[in-house]
């Protein structure tokens, strides 16, 4: 099977030439290329070989502690030693403070190599950011250096048995205890709720400091130490991500510190929402790229059937296989471009309404791109795709959660078609489509149709009923515009013919 190859050229192409990363103040082109190159090597040599080990062994709960699969502890030690956990942390806290765009590229590579391990390590930048915005100086001083060095990993504890998509139903109770607080209750589905790789765990917990009637306003954010009365009561058996321990945690009078203001928990937790959602979109991109890589390698070797000239055919000689390979590739390249365009807007900070409109589009399209490309990969490999040997099944199983967590896609679709159309973001989206794909008459025709639909929904009482179709069409328009831009700058890519061909295929459909 084709070993994991980090798609560094594709990532740098999207960042530099499609999304124009140079617009962002802290973008350093040479440094970006250097960091991504180094991380790519690490991912290929250390993280990716553990991906199927993790899938087969899974994380286990033994005597109340989670044991990670073989090799994960060593890989994590190398990750921490390399400073990768502190990539985004400020230098005065021991971090490297590299651009968020570079960190996004690193995160994609990590997910493509080993999504399970990325899940357990990937919450740290968000925890650091939350502490920087809402933590006291003492909390920052105590935790950020330890998070940045890898001594501590972090979790995000929101979900409860009765509170999944609807966080207003959270019941985990926070009660004052002198200057601090005690937590009482249970959280479920907590990624990395325990593991045996880092010395400590910092839990960021959303709990009810007010009454049930206060709804979301009664929620506050707390931090707890993993070794201070947080019990792991079970880990879930799952479809995929077997090496990412999804834990049920019990808080029984657990000591906690308030982070930020009382009643401001949701705002604190969601500070990093745009980044987190774009990161999930990039998990989808990572799966699409990896599925395309494996399928391409296999299709170029497997001999089945005959070509028109009678010679033995490779799978890649068959027109329908070429269609599927091109679709996978286009999904990865186009969805990545969407994410980076959104990331650059986010980092520039000049069009926040546009960012709010683009983020759910990327989350929906990116996550579905990963699942779809893995599904196509299974088809391309035929019966071998259905076996474990080529990892296509694992990619599909691991990718499948991305359309559910960080807000189920249906919820994002509704917000695109309702709240998303209220502000200026939807008008700025139309401007963006012109900026990206202005050269294509076909795309401009599609944009005109979309604008008419947008204007009709703006005054409709029933927009929710069209939300899925509208959001899908909106995301598709963004995808096509990004591919138009890819085609326009394809000569800057090491494989211009590949980029032009896949863009042409999508734009002509
Ligand atoms: C592998 C994994 C890792 C996870 N990691 C974490 C973690 O680290 N921390 C954490 O706190 N949680 C975590 N979760 C939980 C995850 O965020 C929730 O599963 C998710 O929020 C959905 O909640 P639910 O499962 O209760 O589904 P429900 O809320 O019951 O929703 C089920 C489905 O109903 C639909 N739906 C629900 N509400 C609406 C609505 N208002 N409008 C339209 N459609 C709706 C959606 O299609 C949704 O998929 C994880 C889950 C898994 C499986």
C-alpha cells in the first residue's frame, strides 16, 4: 500500500496562491515551508505508521486508567520534544507563536497521518487560546507553559447524556467553595478524557453555575486537574477513531477554578469556535487527500480488463475509475482551498461577517468531502477496498464522525440559510465568489441564480425547509469558485496540468 505522503506542495499552493496568505501580517513564507516540511517528515516516519496499529489495538480502560496503543506514548514524547504542541503558544510561555495558517497546515497533515492521535493532542491550541483570552494571569502562568511543552494535554468537556447538540440542557453542577468551586455531575464522549502519554491533563469543563431556567446564560467554564478527583467511568466502543479514547467522566465534588466570568462559559468555550470548525473541515480534507493517495497508487498498479488497443489495462486506464480518482482529488484540493480562504479571512480580521458565513460552509463541505472521497476509494479498490488491508475502511470510519461533532452538519446548514443571511456576510460571500472565479461565465451565471435564491430566502418564513439544499448549493458554489482560482494560478503548482484538469472537470459539470 502507498505509504502516507504529507501533501505539502498542495497545502503550500493553497495557502500561497489561492488564499493569498501573504495578506496575513505574521505570514513568513520560508518559515511556513520549513515547518510544514519538517512536520511532514515526522508525520510520514512516526505518526502514520501507528495509524493502523491504533485502529487494531484501540485505547483500553484498565483499572480506571486509559492505556494507549503500542507506540503512541513514544510518538507523543517525540511530538512534545519537537515543540509541536507549543506551535501557536506565545514565546513568553515557551511556545513558537507561528502563524495560525501554518498551524492549520500542520493540523491537516497530523489528521491525515493519524486522526486518532491528532484528536487527543489537537485540543491544546484551543485550550491555550481560551486561557489567553479568559484565564487569570496565575492560570496562564501555571498552565500555558505546561501545555506548550507537552507536559499536559487538555480536553473540552461539554457533552452530557441529555445535552448533545443542545448545550442549554447541561446539568453538571458547579457550586461555590470559598474562592473556588466544586463540580458534581457526568460528562460523556470526552476525547482524550484520559491517556497515559502526558504527565497531566487539564479539563476545561462547561458546567451549570446558575439555575436550569437560566439556560445557556447559567453556564460557566471551569478548569480541573485530571488527577484531582476526575474519574473515568468508561470508554466508548466506536465505529472508528479506536485509538482516540472517548471517555465518560464523573465529577464528584471535584475541585475546579472558574475561567472567565460567571455565566460567560459558552462565550469562553466558543472563542476558538471558528478555528475549531475549520480544523474539523481540514480533518475531512486530510481524509480526502489520503484516500485519493491510496486509491491513485492502487489504481496505477492493479491490472484488470483490457484497453481499447487490447493491451492489459490498469484500473487507472478505465474511464470510470479516472472519474472517481479525479473526483477524490478535486474534493481534497477544492475543500482545502475553501478552508484556507476562510482561514486567511479569519486571520486578516477585516471581514468577520464573511468569516462567520464561510466557517459553517467549510465545516459541512470539508467533512463530507472526506467521507465521500473515502467512499469513492473503497469503490476504486473494489473488494480490496472493503478489506482492512488498504486502510480505506479505516479512513471512512474515522472520517464519519466529522459531520457530527463540532456542530452536526444539519445545524450548520440551518444557520447558513437563516441567521447567515441576515447580516452582510452573505453579500460579502457573493463578492468573494467574484474575486475567486470572476473569469468564468458559467460560475457567474451560477452566482446570479444563487443570489436570487438568497434574496428569496431572506424574506421567507420557511427558509429552514430549504436549508439543506441551499447550504449544499452554497458550499458547492464556493468549492467551484476555489477550483476556478486554483486553475487560474495552476502554473505556480509543481503539477499544473493536474490542477487544471481537475478544476476543468468540476467547472464544466
Ligand atoms: C468520537 C467522538 C468524539 C467526541 N468528542 C467530544 C469532546 O471531546 N467533547 C465533547 O464535549 N463532546 C464530544 N463529542 C460529542 C459530540 O460533540 C456530540 O456527539 C455532538 O455534539 C452531537 O450530540 P449528540 O450525539 O447528543 O446528538 P444529538 O444532539 O442527539 O443529535 C443527533 C442528530 O440530530 C440532529 N439534530 C440535533 N439537534 C438538532 C437541531 N437543533 N437542528 C437540526 N438537527 C438537529 C443532527 O442531525 C444530529 O446529528 C464527541 C463525540 C464523538 C462520537
